[in-house]
C-alpha cells in the first residue's frame, strides 16, 4: 500500500494548490481526482478549470469582442459590414484554453513531485493513518486535505439534461444560439452566462426568487448594475418570482411562475439555464465511514484554520463555510499545507475579493454600506465615476464608479466597491490596502499613473474627505 504524508482529495483550485504547496514544503503528497472530459479522459482542475471560471471567461471575452465590433467601434471611427461570428470556433477556442490550463497543472504536479491518483477517492478508515480508496486501489495518509468542491444545485421537478435544460456545464456548450433563453437565478453564473448568449443574439429573460437584485453587493452598485443590465443592455429580469412548473415540448420549454403580486405568468424559451447556487460535493466522500461531521447542508465543519474535528483531517474550498470562490479555496489550501508542515498559515477572510465578470464588471472587498449601517459602524463614503476618467473615455467604457467606505474616526478602509471596466483588476489595489490596514488617505497620497483607470481609485479615496481633484 502506498503511503503519503499528505493526500488531497480533489484537484480543483483549492486541492491542486494545496498539493503543490505541501510538496514544496517537503511533504510526500498525492492528489486524487475523478474529473473526466467529455472524451472520458481524466483531467485536473475540477469544475473551475473545466466547466466553470476559465471556460466562462473565455466565452465572455469572445462575446464582448463581438459586441464591441457591432456597437462600440463606431465611436472610434471604425466601421465593419457583414460582421458575423462562428460559434464552433468560439467553443473550440474555449476548449483549447481549458486544455492548456488542465495539462499545465499536470506539468506542475510533475515539477513538484506530486503523485496524481486519478479516480474517485473515498475515506474508508482511520487510526494512526487514514486510508482512502481510489476505485480498486487503497492508499494511506498521515494527513488528509478534503477539497472536493461543489456542484450545481438543481431544483426539484426540473430535470437537467444539459441539452435543453442546463446548469453551468451545459450552458457553456450550446451548439447553437437559442432565440429565446430562460435563466432561473440572477446570481453570478446566471448573469455571466445570460450576458454571453444575449450578446450573441438571444432574447434573455432572468427569473429570480429573491426580492432584491445582487443582494450580496453594495446597494449602490446593485442599483447601477440593474440600470445598466436592464435599461442599456436589454436583459429582462424579474425579481421575487416563484417557479411553479417547467415542462418540455416539441416547441421548447414552458416556464410557469407566480409574480410578487401573486399573478401567474408563462414564458416560453428554446433553452433554459438553471443557476440557483451550488452545493458542497460531499455526498460520496465516505464521511460516515470515519465519523466526519457534516452540517445539514452537506458542508464539512471546520475551525478558523480549516481543521475538522478529526485529527489530521482538513477541509478547504467550497466544502467549508464562506464564499464559494476559487481564490478563497486556494488561500485555504496554502494555509493548511503550511500548518501541516509546522508553519503559521493564515487567511484573512475580511480581505477576500468578489468579482462578477459581466460587462461592466463588478468587484468588491470588505463591508458593504448596508452591513456597516446594520452593525452601527460610523463611516465616511468616497465615490468617483469612470465617466470623469480620461482613460475610461478613451476606451469608450465610461459606465460605473468606485466607492470607498472608511471608518469615520480612524479613516481605515472598511470596504471598496467597483462597477466598471476592469473592476476585477482594479480591486487588487483595494485588497492590498485592506490587508495592510491602510486608510483612505494612504491611497489618496499614492501617485497613480496618468492616464489610467486606477486614477478612479485615488479619486474615490480623495472623495472620502470631499477633496477629489477631477470631479
């Protein structure tokens, strides 16, 4: 029987990063994963790299480029006729990027001497070491890191076939652009994938059960996003709806639902995306074999350092509390590997950025204004629009703003919220500032390149004390 210092179950971002870091620290390390490509070949990277973050961003970029040619380039004096796109080429490009990334992880495993064990990993017994079964093989580990990720949550009575009724996996592989597309769920996945197919020609209707739009985001950002998506881009979004029935026919899919005023409506579409969140992938882990505790929703219970109640068993990423974000899982993977090696790993959960890759992008870190109000925290607000920024105007992308929330007494930054072009990149400065306990004055005093989109961050910091220079 093969024996390892560390066995990681799951090779998504949390798992493969944990395995690499553990191996870098001199621990004999193996990583188990059961993911298979449509061709039946084992692949690393989990949901994120195969059917999540990476392929969706590839399609978002392709669809945005198509829309730029159709609408945005005219302002630059560039005109084109007979513009068309080849969906097959777009999908092949997406698949090439996925393949490059997943084979890259295999290369990193080889470089760092991580043993890759393809197959389904299941915990079977414990003692002085833990035993994990991988199909017909069993290995033992001194330490186990569970990183089995999450899977799409499906609604009862709505079977997903990933042809007509799809979750994120099927929505990334439509063989044609649906004339009418339904989306259940106005969260990150629903908005991102809905916007891809809208740009390529679909008439998109989004149905959301919650009464508020983007409830996790800052209210002012959510309001701006609602205006941009519905008024400027033509997404049809209905809030506070209850799906009563979904049925398929030769004509397509019929969705019956009740609105907030209790009236009944019907929407017919050619394809449907169900994007109502994700659930931890722990149901086939073998937790019951060793007494590993799961909560009512299937999450593994851990402490602040991702330790479970069992000795030398850790869990990271989507299977534990906190946001289901790849980068959060990666940082947890590094933390746990370092703790196992006797170091002092740490994750600052107050400085984890969120990003929604719509156009414009939405990004934030720290507290929202509504959270600070509910907690009774006295704060100051600085806000500056991209419409006053020369680089944003030059890019023909003036929508949105950056907003900084700072403690009223100490000026320490409590939250930063952005909606606009490149918000996913700009938020990094805010994360660094919060990690080091910076004040808004610190950002206001830092020289930012001109002309650049980052100047909006500085102007928002200056606006905290009502002294912005360009607006």
